[in-house]
C-alpha cells in the first residue's frame, strides 16, 4: 500500500510504500511491453503506428516538467526502456525471466 506521505511516521511506512511503488513500476513496464508488441503487430498493417509511437516519445519532456523531474533523466529512462524492448535478447545477453 502507498501510504500518503503525511501519514508516514517511521521508516517501515516509507519502505512499504517504496516497495509498492517499485512493484507498480515493474507492473507498468510489463504492461507497456504488451502495448508495444500490439503496436508492432498493427504497424505491420499500417504506417500510422510508428508515427503514433514517436508522438508518445516526444511527450517525455512535458511529463518530466509536469512531475518536476529532470528532462534528461526521464529521457534516459525511456531510452533504456526502448532499447531493452527493441533488442534481440539473445544477442544482447538479456534473458527474459
């Protein structure tokens, strides 16, 4: 459970909330992967798919500013995510668990 910050009165509250946030991040990464896979299938049938994905990527700076995070940090994270999802796992040495 993510406890509202004002109700965190000890480090256990903080740690439980951080663990929940981390779990949700990984859950959302897996969900993002399924959407990217679907986009690749659809992209085989239309040229519009790649254009839509590029528009999503261009929104990273806006999102970073909205949540008061450094733009370079957010862009670097998305670049790593994109690199990971778009690579050949075997040749890069990554294995899916």
